[in-house]
């Protein structure tokens, strides 16, 4: 598990997403009330989800407590995603993949408000100046982080350039959101049984 976490950190760092002090990635230890946490500049360590120390560990633990489907969490500093802070608004669902795997992201939030933002099953958004991303598995986390940054780049450039941004039709968002919630329910059930979530298949 430690090797999988280090590889995840290396991939996120190589993509320019996990490089700043305070950035971190973690994996849920499904048969324990703990997570394996890797912070920038540190080695992986096991942290209690129920009783973490303050700081980034507490934020990750808050996510795992609020979202039993989450198998992996990251707090990142990607260039384009952080530009959403200046806009002060949630990024609408503008791509099919975004609606299917990320849901509707929340507006820039503070950690105390995070439980409300996560309750809708959304998988990414800004929290206290960083991009928070979660996934039901490590691979899904990596995919979600890269997908959010790609969508953020397109959205920020369009907004700053004065272009008109159209949301996906409501029926597409509804169907995609329903499939996302189904994946998350499957992951929650697996984690409750002490098993890792299966990787979601297909669209």
C-alpha cells in the first residue's frame, strides 16, 4: 500500500499538481479506522481517521468521515484549478466526463463547511486555497485530479476571455450524476465490509 501511495504522489507531482508544502495524498486503510498519508517533503505515515492531528491530516480525516465511499483523497495546488479562487464561483458541468466522475463542484469553501459540500457526492472543489479531490480508488483519484485541472483550464480561459460557457443539458447531468452516486454506493458498501472498492467500469 505504501508503494502505491508513493507512486500516486510521484504521478501527481510529475503533472504539476502536488508540489507545494501542505499538499498531500492519502489512501484509506479499509480494514482499520486509519489512512496512509503522504505530505510533500515527508515520508508516508499512518494516521487515525477518528483522532488525527491538526492540519492537513485533520482535513483528510474529515473527508473520510463524511464520505465512506472515499478510498483516496488529495489536497493539491494545480495552476488552473487555483484560478477558480479568484472567480469565487463553482465551475459548472461543461463536459460529459466531468459530470460523470466529478459531479457538480462546490464554490471555494472553508473546512468547517466541507461536510455540506461533500454531502451531494461531489468529488472535487477548492478548500482553503487548495484543490481537494477524492476518489473511490487510488486510480480514480488520479483520474479525477487530472480531469478537474483540464476542465478548470478550459473554463478559466473561457471566462477570462469573455467567452460564453454553456452547461451540459440537465438530462445529461442527471444520468451522469446517477451513475456517479451508484459507484459511490458500491464503494461505501465495500469499505463497510473491510474491502477495497472495485474500479468502476465504463462510462
